[in-house]
C-alpha cells in the first residue's frame, strides 16, 4: 500500500528548488553585453509591407547609425523590371542597393548574406503577400527556408501598425526550451531595447510537452502527482543563470525586467488582433525541429515584429 510519500517528496523537492531560485544572488550575476546592429540588410518583396520594412531600417539608422544595404528579392524579377532596391534605398539615409542574384527569393537572400558582412537581416512575412489578406497562414516558404538556413539574426516585420520604433519599448523574449543561443538572444534584446524599456523573459510550458513528461514520470512513479505549476518551477530552475544575467543587465541599464513562467496557450503573442506594441525575441537552436516549429508558430500568430536569433550564428559573433 502506498504511503503517499512519493508525491509529498516530489512536492518538497519542487518547493526547495523554488526557494533556492528565489534566493538567487542576482547581484553577483554577470551582466550581458548588449548587442547592437551596425550593418543591416533590408529585403523588399514588392508588397505594401515594404513601407514598414524601410521604416524599421530608418529607425535603426537614426538610433544606431547603421549602414543599410537594400535588396529587391522579389520572385520572378527580370533584368527588365524596375529594381526596387535602387528606387527605394533613397528613403533611408546613406542606404545603398545591392544586386539580386539568380534563383528563388530565399536563394537571393542567402546569397547576399554569404557575400556581405551584415549583422542583422530585416524582411517581411508573409513574403510577397499581404499580411492582412493571409493572416495566420502567413509564414510561407521563404520563412521556412530562412528558419532552417539563415546564419544571421533577423527581424521579421508583420502588421503595418506595429512599427519597430514603438515596439522596442516593450520586449518579450520567449523561450520554449533551453538552448545555446538564449544568452545571445537576451543580449540582442537589451541592445535593441529603448531607454527605460520593459523586458520580460517568458519561460513557456507547452501543453504537449507537459503531458509527455508527466506521462513519463507517472510511468516511473505511479503514485506521483505533478501539475503545471511544479513543472514551471523546474523550468525556472533550469534557466536560473539566464534570469540572473538578464535581471542584472536590466538593473545596470535602468530598464524594467520580469520573469514569467507561463503556459504556452497564454504566452505572447496571444492573438493577431492584439493592439499592444512589442518586439518578440526568439532564440532558435540549430537542427532543432521542435524549436523551429515553436518559432514558426509564434511568427504565424504574431502581429508584432519578431527577432529570431539563430544557432547558425558563429559563437564568437
């Protein structure tokens, strides 16, 4: 007969873990070095989204004095077609157009990234389509390929009323699982954040992930009981170092910081009709299919611009 000790012992372990986390010596954590863009590549698709994409480039030029390169990556573009990079680069101070290579849009973008030393890519999603007309089915083939192959951090622009200059006042970093690039993603978050910005780390517990792990635990310990709050506590513990570094960095920079362990269904973005202006930041591990699906889902559901920091980026960058 069970004495119920297993569930009680599990509860005590989780409670002890949370107490240890809450007593974290955040003051002794090392601050992150914010990463700021210096040379960006802006990709045009010939849709109405180009206005917002170029407005983002203008903001980064004003804020960080970035060098701006502009690429017309439209599919089906021929030598006889007007080059939008030439005609629209004049809208950003100091920007210059670059020539499109052969191939599909994603081939042209990746070729430009390989040739040029840029540290940030800006492109619209859906590519070559109207966001308002497509809505949630709006990631697209170009985005699928870029998530798999892009070696450069990229800001994906979405709804026209979500201007980057307004969104950097509130930054939400969303982490679904531990990965090597989350500290770099946090450094980008602080680098792009406005003065006195609100920065939040959301540790997301997906329902499917929780159910799978709970099934494993119950198979090993049939009397054990685990709920989402306990799992969130464990998830928080695994990100202890990241939380400490982000809290210390925010304090140093005079920004506001919060940690939210939350369920996936309430994690940002909640809906495409959301009017709050914010920048989503998503770390992405190389060859992580779950991570790619998680990031793609967030892009499809987001009216906000999304910064993806990929594990394809060399560790010393």
